[in-house]
């Protein structure tokens, strides 16, 4: 989360957290196990005695600052009262660069590592959690939901599951096997990596990144299917854009994501296109060496994680309704 004093921070609506005003905040010493056990931390014993961190995310966003302890509180769905978790490890970020909205104060870590929020709560939640991301660009923004424990299980009819693979080099990340994507009558196969996962499920990355040949196939099919005039992108890095007339309806074909195990997830226009201006929409996918299933693609999808059984579960739903 962004912290004072801020050296390089993005603009946020709410006041930036000032750790000097908190009675439960403290920096983590260099000799603490939390500092010694994390790959993103470091210590400069010549200039400071507390632990610092630097983390880079899949979409190029970075944050660095003080590795710290703080008490956080989450509401219990059973009693509707806050439950305190003292000495939770947080990153108090003094330099934060990336694609962040002004309503955001930072990033909640949900990775499979010991110091993400999900990892730290695992002894009490059993390693189960889910989130449902509401559409970010559809009128008034509604709150998204994040549930841990029993409330975080996704077992309803229609949900599809796929195993996630532990990458020894990046054990905190959720890699899955996406077999193909299809749009219209075209099925575009993903390159196979043997038993390894070929795409990263990342709620912290905004865009979805695909291998070059997969992206090219998807872009070509969208050009064939979308009956709108091509136009240039006002946002750097988005290659395929169309002009729209405000108030007029237009058709965007559904994209189907095919996962290992037979699960198919529908990606509708809110998942595949972003409104770049009042008159321009752009494909919210990019070509990249590391395939990433980003958060725009996860909107209006209930996504559940079971870190005991190593599965990710998807359910197309309306995330504006509390689940």
C-alpha cells in the first residue's frame, strides 16, 4: 500500500497512509525470519537496520518500500464484526509505479506465498478464498467481493475447475493450462509446455497477455467478426481499436477460454474490450512472452482458489450482486 513519505506515488483519492500515526505499525528488522525468508526483501546494513522490499508484477507495475508489520481487520460474515489480525506483514510502499486507479491504495497480495494476505490467513481459512470483480468501466463502480474460508468456496452448479501448477522458480504464482481460445467458428490452440502451466492467473495485472501466435489469431478473428470501423488507439500498447457512436449498440462476439479438464469460461465484451474514449473501444489483450489472464478478463466471473487441492474454479455470474 502507498505510504508516507511518498517519493514516487500515483494519485489516489483517499489520504495516503502515514505509518507514524499508527500505534500498531512497526518496520521489520533485518534479522527477522520474515525478512530472511522472502525473495523480494533486502537489507542495507550500512544505512538502515530494517527490512526493505521491491516487487514487480506481471503487467510491469512495481512497488518498493519498507517491509513492515501492521494490524489489519476484516469483517466476519458470521458475526458482521471486524476480526483483527495483528502483526500482518505488509509492504509500506514509498515508490509505486504502474496502472492503478485513483480509488486504489495499493495491491492486495493473493499469491500462494507465505507473505501474501491469502498466505498469512491460510491457518484460519484453510487456504480457500474467492473474489468477484465488478465491471470497472460500466457506469457507477460497484464494490467487488473478496471472501476467505468457507464463504470463499465455489461449489455452485455451473462452476468449472482446472488444476493450477506450482512452478518451482515462481512458487507463489497460479499457473494453469489454457488449451485454446475460440471466437466465432475459429479455435486458436495455445502452445503446450508439457505438464507446465502456460498462462498465469493474475488478479493484479490489468490486461491479458497472449503468446504472439495466439494474439494474432484472436486479433484476426475480431477484425472479421466486429462490424465497426478501425481506428487508432488513444492508449499506448493497444493494437486493435474500433470507432463507436455514443448511444448506438454494437455487437462484440463472445470469446471462449478452454482450460485443462474441459472447463470453458465465457469472456464477454466487458472482459475483452476496454473503452479508451467516448468514441473508441480497444481489444484489452496484448501480445507478450509471458501469458497472463488479467483482471479485466476476470470481471463478472467468480474466481475461487483452493490452495489445499491446487485448483482454480470459475463461474460466470453478476458480480454486482453480493454472493
